[in-house]
C-alpha cells in the first residue's frame, strides 16, 4: 500500500485476523463500482470470507450494487503459510509471481482467506490510491479544499517523515501583488509578488513577481520566474520555469519530455525550459 493515502489502526485488522483464525486477511474497501476497474475486486460471503478476487476486471456488468469491495493491497498472513505459498509459486514457471493475479486466487480454495472491510471498522474512511498521475494530482487537490475528508493536522496521527531544515515561509508584496490562497505551502518557500492559489508547494519553492501558480503541485526547489504561469500541473524537483513562460495542459508546443494526461501536464525533475 505504498502508493495509498489513508489512516488505519492495523491492530483492529489483526484482531479480526486472529478472531477468524484466518490464514490470510486482506484489507478491503467498499468502493464506487464505476471506478473499480483499476483495482482487484473482491467478492465476500456473509462472514467476510473471500470467495473470489478478480484483478482489474474490465467488465463489471454482473455486479448490480453501486459499490463493490476492492483490495487495498494490505495483507496479514500466517508466516508459515506465506512461506509455503511463495516457495510453491516460485517453482511455477507459468506464474507471473504476482500476489493479486497468481498467489492469492490459488489460496482461496485451500486456505481461510478473509476480507477486513476498512470503511466498516475505521472511524475515518478516507482512502485514496495515488498510483497514477491523475490520481496523485486529484488527491493533492482534495487537500487544499476548505473541508477535507482527511485531517493532516490531526495530532493523534503525526506524519512520520524526513524533513530538511528550512526557514519559515516568506510572502512579499510587490506592486500590490503577492498572496497565497487555499494552498499548502512548506518551509523555505518564498512568494515574492506572486500568486499561489489551490496549490501544494514543497520545500524551497520560489515564485517570482507577477507569476501565478494555480491548481498545481510543485516539488522541492522549483523556481517560477517573473510573470510566468503554472496551471493544472505537477512540477518535479528543481524545475526552472523562466520568466514569462506558461506551463499548462493546453500549451504543448512539441515539448516531448513533458507528460500530458486528460487533465494535467507533468514536468520531469531538473527540467530547464
């Protein structure tokens, strides 16, 4: 679950695993059926035992409910059983050696495999898969809304991560310009006469006079020059946007090194425009 965002007390899932004497327990999430094609879809019986796991099904027409259960990619195994199934799978030349496609489906008929339904057992039922560029962008844009389903300021759930030492954020007015609105701005950023709206700025970002950063995610060390425009974009580390440039999904002009989706443009790290 390394590319997921959520809060979860794993001890509750472990208690469920022990109570059911399960060989394997999957964390599952009740999810919108229309968006479930990118996940492993799980079918449970009334006791939450898993009957079937279908990895990224293209046809969900047989499911009549508006929501289905999808795998969160969180597993609790009995250690000896995990060892046995991995050794057996490694000897199978026809296996793709993938948990969801190969290993777990073969366990369903031989072992006790259960599904722990996250949004039936946790007080906060926020869960986002950010494994694609669009999903990563959308999750960041959710964080800058006035009301969010996940509270990053919750002191009961401190963020355990490495943070470099930077000075506080500095916002300067230049010719009556320079402000931040509905955004998350990290230490070391300098907004000098620029405008930042509905965006997420990592450490040490510089936004110059007259520049606009709108609906975007800027990684560490990005520099946005005077009167430049960055809109609906993800800029990776140390990207330098020159004075007067425009970085938007509409401005493609043969920039082959950029990545474009239906919603956003992504500029790779250390790109000099």
